[in-house]
């Protein structure tokens, strides 16, 4: 079995199993952890509406805070969007999805994907440097923060190298690309990448809790 | 009848002596850690678990913290202040604890000691960071649990622990008990303000605080004048008059529950339909939001902040005000626990509008309002005075930016802290209570 066979075969299967079981385990464990009913009478009715409202409003920084967090907020959006464009609209990725799902969708030109990937990678590296040098980020960061950044950066980096035929031969680089994506799948349930699944419940409960008090959170 | 400099000086001296001759319980380090963990476990609920699981360590919360803004000290980043709780959760309670345990350090007593100034001196639980977090995480709730854990570990700062002990053991705060209240009400009666005591039954029970009795008798007098215009039977209760809850502020759950139960039981016995919480933000949070959950049931009466109550009575037409602003302008300081944490924004502004007073909003107001800098009993901690003063400078800048004639608020503790900040920085802006403005402008 070649490295590429391993990466495309058992490594992919096991990483997906770890991903799915881990995500379910953590989601169920978090969302069903000792829920307590608030016995205080609400000042304001409409918790569900308030919760949904906060899911929407926290997508943008509050105007009062906007100037203080502009770079961080919008650079976060930028790299997420860049990553999704590369994952979902690169022709070989769509072929891969088609082989699994049975259907595909139109791709973007390779040039656009390459530029997007390069910008995304540059942003992530800038954010990594910022995390290591900004006093606040440095003091609050732990291993999870760096591992999570690494498992997002590596698939982008190996993808660009494989596409551009830089470094090892194509098959090896492609195998490394697969393995780096699989490292992301494996780490996903253990680290902060889980915010992808938890951000909506977290925002919702903030909106609902404050909403009971008559505060638009 | 405004609070004089002498009264403020006397009160500050009283606060300065709180930590003296204070016998602290001796607790072994292992026991401290055990107690903190037990409290963390019992207080941490599903909502907080989701919050702890969702944090991405983006650090944006720092930009909302007045202590971080005032000093630039990265250890004041709100998420940093709850790090022991986060680690404890991850290691011992989280769904993946079996994975994290070998890689996650256990709590130590030294660490708990190290976090004491971050949790008590450098956080007022104002909740401004709650409004900033892109994940919707409530760090102020975690700070409450951190304080609970440190309190059970015997690590509350001396001054606050002394006040907590006093309320727990004697039922008084700053030495103000039933006798001191009677004397205060007798003084007010001599000035023509009658406040009924222990009249039963009564529809409305009005609470006050030791800080009002000592520092702001004029607020108490104003409350009496306002209540005398309303068509309700009302009273204060000598066995449950103080709405302060030092247990909630220190993190001592037993004192918190005892203080809340005393008010609820006395008001229930009195047959009250409404309990009016005085101009004190934390008291509202303790009775209105946390009380029912502490006691296991909602009380058989409504709980209203004084500003909410006044607004309702003016709207219903029971209370008539003279609209004589005379060109006066004020800026309204939202007490964190009444405003951002309880939604009482509009009522005080509605009352100021009814008085014909122009409101000039500070750049940060309502949900984004800056804390006075000394909330959550931070202002009784003597060692943190320099830090508090730096935070006050933010408020001062905000107030100065409005060019308003005076600052109005509806929290006696915010008022004390702002007055101290003003006195120590030579700032001459008047800090007034909402109830006094109302009482001075009651229409016939």
C-alpha cells in the first residue's frame, strides 16, 4: 500500500469515524449538561425570538466596539470564507465530493482558487504571528489554539504545493494533503474547531437569557 | 440635604477599617482546592458548559473591559480571569475529560490565591464583555462562579469577607441594624418625612441599604416623599430592610441565600404584592434574578427597582411631576446590574424626561455603558484604589464628553464610587440620585 493509498483509504475512513463520533460525543455531552430552569419571572417575553436575534446580531460587531476589534473580526470572516471557497469550488475537490455524494456543482477557475488560497494562507499566518506576539492573545493561548491553527494551515499549504508541483513529487504531496485534512478531522472534536457546531447554541442561549431580562444581547 | 464631604470621608474611613482586626478562618491548602472544586461543580450549569466549550480564545473580550482599557495589562483580559474555572471544567467535568485529564494541570491553592485580585479587584462583573463576545459567551456568569469558588476556599479579600461575615452573623452591614434604621427614620420624621416601619399588612414593602442609611439619607427621604403620594399601604420592615447582599458579591452562597430568604419571608408575612428595591444595582440582581433560583421558587410578589416603580407610577398617573427642567441637562449612568444585566434602561430616562430634564448620553450608554469602576463591592477593597481610579478616568472622560450639568444614576454604590473618584481627582461634577430629583419635583 502506497502512502497515497493509505491516505485515501484507511486514514480517511478512521479520521472520519473519529470526527463523527467525537463531534457527537462532545455535542451531546455539552448540550445536555445539567440544564437548569430559570425560576425568576421574566421581565420580557420572547426568549426564542431574542435567542434567534442574537444569533444574527453577533455576526457583526456591536457599533460601539467595532473600531476596537475591526481587524480581528473581519480577518476572521475573510479566512473562513477563503477556506470554504477553496474547499467547495476547486475542481478536483468537487470531483472528490461527486464520487462520494453522487452529484457535483460548477467549479471556479484554478487561478481564482490559487489566489484565494494564497490570501487565506497569508491571513492565517498573520493571525498566527499575532497570536504569538500580541500580549493578550499570548497570555490566553494554549496548545489547542496553536494545534487548531496548524491543522487549518497545513491542508492549505499542502494543497497549494501539490497544485503548483512544488516540493515532493505530486503523489507524495497529494498524500500529505489528504493526511493534513485528516489531521483536521481528528483534531476537530477535541479542540476549539468545535465552535463551528457550538456557536449557534451559545449565541442563542445568550440572547434568550438576556432577552428574559429585557436586554437585547 | 446633599451628601457632604464629611459624610463621604467618614464612610471611607469606615471602609478603610473593615480589614482591621479581622480573624480569618485557617484552611489547609488541600482543603481550599477541594472546596473550590466542589463549588465549581455545583454552580457550573449546562449554559456555562456550552460557553466554556465554545470559547475560541479570540481575546476580543479584553477590548470591552474597563480595567484592561485603563491599564493595558493583558492579565485583565476577561477570559484570562476565568482560566482556573475553564481548566477545571475541561479536566474534570467536560464530555472529553478522559482525553484532557492527562494533559491538563490540576488546580492549586497558589493558583487560586493568584487569581483573587483578578476576580475581585480587577473585575466588577459588569458584563460589558458579555455584549462583545462573538460567540455569545457570558463571562460575567463565570466570574460569579469564580467568586463562589474562591469564597468557599476562604480567599475573599479581607474587607469584603468582613462585610460578608457581618451580614451572615449579625444580619447588619456596616453596623447598620434595626436600631440604626429606627434612629434614621426618627431623624427624617423630624424633618417632616414619615416612613412607616413594620406596618402590617402592606401592599408595598420598600427596601433600603446600609449605604443609603449612612451616606444618602436624602435618598431615603425622597423615597418616603414619593411613596406618600401613592395610593398604596406601604412600609419598611425592621427585620428585613437592607437589600444589600454581600453574600452574592463575595461569592458566599450561604449568606446570599440567608439575606434573600429574610426579605422574601418578611415580605410574604406582610402580605406584600410589590417589593421595591432601592437605588442599588446588585440588590436587584440578588432579589429579582438570583433569589428565585437560590430559594427554589419565585416569590409571591413582584420585585421592582425604584426607577421602574417610579416610571410605572408616573405613567399610570398616580405620581405627578413638575416638568421644570429649567434648561438643566444631565447624563444618566446606567448601573451595570440594573441596565445591561436587567434591562432597566428606559424607565429612568422616561422619568428624567417627565421632569423636563435634557438627557445627554455618553458615548457608551445602556448595554455598552462603562461600569463606574467599583461595582460588585470592588470599591471596598482598599488595595485596588489606584486601579479603580484609572477606571474612573474612563467614566470621567465619558461624562466630560457630554458637557451635561450633572451625572444622575440610580445606584448608591455607583454613586459612592463616582463621588470618591471625583474627590480624588478634583472633578467637580455633581453626582445625583434619580429619586431625589423626583422628590424635589413632585406636583401638588
